[in-house]
């Protein structure tokens, strides 16, 4: 039979186990399968995703600044076109790498691409494509490589960082960019396997829903800001290509082509405005959907929490009732045993006292008898003496 302390201890263990299981089953993962076991890597999925999302936006901004300066300051049409191709082709490739659902694979892919771009502009086929502005492009590419390395150094201190760094450099060197489309000649089965190793199911998926919604919101915000810029630069590249084509035509078809392109430009401008508007509408709808999903998840969690607290309160009341009942039983038994013990002790003490008083009483009776006999004998002797 358990005592009151044992019952309280068992109840505490059950509550802690229930809360621990519930928390573990719904908590979002802190790292993917590809991140597990990597020595020295100290970061979570959300933290690494946030860093990569920020780097993708930073990469686009740095390339755009260099592209703007080269495009507006170079009189050479080929240099201007190379600047436009750098932004329009390299930025989406880096964004795709950084937006990988496995941030560890995304970090490796972004680092490889940054190194490939630097090598392409320094020693590769693109070492002269910007002419007098080549040094500025090289400085930008070098700075972007340093920045992605800084991200790796922040989240990955020591451990296997040096080994992975050498591996990334080797992959970039073995698969250089050889075209102005910035298409990478690399296909990694290991990378695809790493991206497919983790999936969320059941309560685990429900626990990671909030993290997924935050990542989706972050990506949507970044794309809302970057897509209009990409549309604008793509339109600029089309216009630059059109102007180059017009410059090459010297016959009478030039006027006809020019008159034909004006409506095309107007059409492209209208399409750009429609695209930006549709993106704004889509972003609003996505944010509203995310807010509704978040509210539903919060309400569900609050309801489950209330049910759990109610169940715990009921169990606590039952436990207190059992404890009170056991306490009263113990007190009654202690009272009964105490009364019996006291009565028995009093009887024993009284018996011992009577035994101790009986001996002096017998001695006193014998002494009184002896005294009376002595007195009687003395009186008889006195009487006999007077008669004589």
C-alpha cells in the first residue's frame, strides 16, 4: 500500500512524462538530417535559414549596385550587356541556392556558387568581360565570397569547418562557370540525397508548421522586394538588346522595326506594372492565409492546454481527497493505539506500586505485633513485680 508521499511522487512523474512527451512530439526540429553529426556546427534550421535569406538579398543588392554603375558608366554595348547578364542570371541562381529547404545544403550551394562567380571573373572565361570595370566586379565578387565565409564561421566554429571549406573550394574549382549565363556544370547526387533525408510527419509536422509559415513569409517578403527589380533589369536587358539590334540595321527596315518596337516597349511596361500588381495581390492573399492558419493553430493549442490543465486539476483534487482520507485513518488508528497503550501503562504502574507498598505494610504489621507483644510482656513483668 502506497503512502501519501508515494502517491504525490507518482502523480508528479506521470504529469512530467505527459508534458515531456507532448512537448517532444510537437516541437519543431532544430536541425536537419544533413546537419546532424557535423562536428562544430552550432545552429538551428531557423537561424541558418534567416542568415541565408539575408545573404541572398544582400548578394542581389551588391550585384545590382555594381551592375548599375557599370551599365551607366560604360560606353561599350558588350560591357553593358555583360553587366545585365551578371545580375539577371547570377542573382536567381544564388536565390535558388539560399532558398533550399535544407539550409545546410543551401549554405554549401551558395558558397560554391559565390566561389565559382569569383573564379569566373578573375581567372575564368569572364576575366575581361567588363573591360575597364573588371576590377570593380572582381572586388564585389571577392567581398561576396568573404561574406558567405563569415556566415559559415559564425555558425560553424572549429570542428569539420576546415574540411568542408576545402571540399567546397575543390567542388567550385572542378566545376567552373564557363558561360555568361552563369550555368554551373555540376550535378551532385549526394546533395539531392541530403535534401531528401528529412521530412515532417504527424504531430512533428504540426509542431514545425509555425517555422514553415515564418520561412514562407520571409521568402515572400524578400521575393516581393526583389522580383520587381529583376523584372526591371530584364526589361532593361531586352531594351538593350533591341537597341543593339537597331544599331546594326542601317537600311530602310530600321524605321519599320523601330515603329514596331515602340508598342512592344509599351506592352512590356504594361506587363511589368501588371506583374508588380499581381505580386502585391498574391502577397496579400498569402499573408492573410498565413494569419488565418496561425490563428487556428494558436486556438487549437490554447484549447489543448485548457483540457490538459483541467485534467491535471481533477487528478490533483482526487489525490488530495485520497491523502485526506489516509490522514484521517492514520490519526484514528494512532489515537486508538495511544489510548490502549496509556491504559496498559497505567495498569502496570499501579500494579508495581501496589507490589512496592505491600512489603512495607507487612513489615509494619509485624513490627506493630512485636511492639504489642513487648509491651504486653513488659506490663506483665511490672505487675508481677508489684505483687511480690
